[in-house]
């Protein structure tokens, strides 16, 4: 595997150890990725991009076992409300396509908030910036990997 994404190069430059896991080249849902990787679902996170009414963009990273609580997310970044951006706008805002969006190396400056449950585990899996590629790094390295990251309770449990 000779694929090197911007988040991988970023981690290399910072000297942060990571592992790359692959699952194919089709976009999968969070729980499908968990199954393909054979990992614990509470350690696998998805990256979601939102915007406020004034078109400020925010990135939220939540476990695949839950969903983003938009009210908690807005409060975490000091906004009255945020909404998900259109999938069609994802590439122009982040530089990533749907299913391959990483919270690292985003095209424009954005605030990134990771759900506080990431600190409950030793490992953290997140998109490597390309469909079919996940990065595994130590949860303790998140602040080094994502400068200015904040941690907050921003999720709601998945609907059964």
C-alpha cells in the first residue's frame, strides 16, 4: 500500500505514531466500517461538518455508535445553532469527499470538536482522508494531531 494522504503526512511530520487500516474503496457507514475492521465501535469515530447561520464552518467528531446532537454541538462552539452542510459542499469546504472526511488537514481553518468519549479509550480511529482508509492513533495524541481541538459532550445515543 503506497497511499499517503495529507493526514498521514501530517502525522509523520509531527512524529505521531499511527496505523493505517483499509476496508475497500466503497463508502461505508460507520458501523459497516467497524465490522470491516473488526474493531470496537466506541473507538471508531466519524467526522461531521456543520455551518452556522453566518456560514462559519465547524467540524465535529463523534463515535459511530452515536449521532451528533446539534444543540450540544452549537453550544460547544458558542453558536445558537449549527446545521449539517450539504454533501455537495463538503469537497469545497474541507478538501475531502463524503465517506473520506478527516478532522485533520482541512482545507480552510475550522474549529474541531471531538466528543469527550474519545478520552475514555486508548485508541482513536478516524478517516485517513480517503475512502477505504482509517487511521488508528492513541487517543492521547489527538491534541497534538488536531491543533486547537476541543473536547465536549456533543453526541446523542444512536436510535435503536
